[in-house]
C-alpha cells in the first residue's frame, strides 16, 4: 500500500507537470522511481532498467488519449507519422537491448546526462524561433532513419520522444501544431515497442521483484497511470492560468540538480 501511494503521488506530479508544461512523463517519472527502487532494496544492477521500463509502460495509456485528441483536431499528418513510426519501432527495440547490456549504475548516469540536456533545452527553447520557409520533409528512408534514432534514445531513457521529435519536425519546417501532433502519434509506438522490448530483455532476471514482468514493475505502473491520466487534464487547464514559462525554468533547474546527482551517484 505504501508503494502504491508513493507511485500514485509520482503520477500526480507527472500528470500535472506534463499537462501544464508539456513535459514528457518519463523525465518526471524515471528519477523518483530510481530513488524508490533503491529504497526498496532492489538490486542496483536492474534499478535503472526497471524504472525506464515502467515509465514506458505508463506512457502507453497517456499517449492513446493524446493521439486521439490531436487526431480529432486534424493536426496529425499520418503519412509522416507512419514513416517515422517504422524506424521508431525498430529503434525502441534496439534501445531496450542496449539498456539491458548496460549496468544499472551506468544507465543511471546516462539518464542523469540526458536529464541535464533536457533541462538546458527547456531553458533555451524560448529563444529559438520557428523555422520558416518551404517544408523540407525527408523521404521514407530519411524519416525511418530519423525515427530509428528517436526511438532508440526514447526507449533507452523511458520517454515518449517529444523532446526529440518536435525539434526534428520543426527543423523540417512543419508548422508547430503538426509537429506536436505527429510527435504525440509517435509516442504510442515508442511506448508499445519499448515496453515489449524491456519485458523481453528483462525476462527471468532473478534480481527483479515479484510482480515485475521483465523490466516492467506493474504495481508501480498501475499506480502512476491511475493518477497521471486525470491529472494531465487538470494540468492542461491550469496551463492557461499559471506562469508556465517561470514554472518551466524552475523545473529545469530542479532537473539539472537531480540529473547532476544521478550522474555523480
């Protein structure tokens, strides 16, 4: 029950921050899960993998709602999403294999580096201007290749890929509404393929706790989804009333502190 309540609280923060600031859940979910799993006495060699796999599992549910919303608004350009998706599925599976080959402490340090980079992107994002001019979307091979890179990195760190997909599509000079919508559509294959990959690569590991299926710890995933799903809608409504730019800068600083601690820990 204590575990469920702690993970439910993680879900509240993940949903609120995701809805209010447009953050991917993995950036909010993975660090506290790493700390929680350490406190539970889980073997350090599998802690980071278990946190990442669990995070990807929670993204499945939240991404379905996001895709539906953007599709109804008519902003998802499905031909681009499908071509990216081919590479994303392959990349997400590769990311799971890479994570399994890394030691737990090494993956934790790499996540710390990634968290700091995401925080710096958040701090600097307001200074970048939307790319102007004619669209320059790559062909099928180029989109699949980009999707492979996005899928690998996203799966490796347990994120939905928005922090990678949106900048890439913006660089392709797609309108921001389309870039965000396509990114949301690509979050589902990342989560599905990544979750499957982490289940398979972690299958039968004796270090894992009871109720874990591979590197996915279902009690934590369920508790997080129960609260993050409704709180994301609350966060989205609050985004129009809160000073989002200030909150994003504050969270970025917190993320830098957490990321630095994970790198040095």
